[in-house]
C-alpha cells in the first residue's frame, strides 16, 4: 500500500492584489458606495494599503497611482 500525499497550493496574496483593492476602494468611493459614517474607516484602510504598496513595490516599477492622481 502506498501513501499518496496531496499537496495543496497555499493561498497567497501579492502586491498586485493590494493595488487592486486600493483601485476598488477608489471606484466604490466615486460611485457613492460608502455611507458618510463609513468613509473614515475606508479612508484609513486605503491609506494603510497605499503606504504598504509604496513601501514594498520594486524600485524599478513606475508610480502608476501618483500618475493617475496628477492626471485627474
């Protein structure tokens, strides 16, 4: 009798996932998806995610978020 070991891929989250969440927050905010009482918490979360992205992005990656903000 042989033992079969199933290897399951561990779930992972990437920097790209965090970038996508920040973009989703921005889209939802523009569409009015958040109530006034929620805006502070959403803003705090967005700020923390943006800071994490900035601190962990590769040095050679262009600043796409900054470019979007200045072009608006």
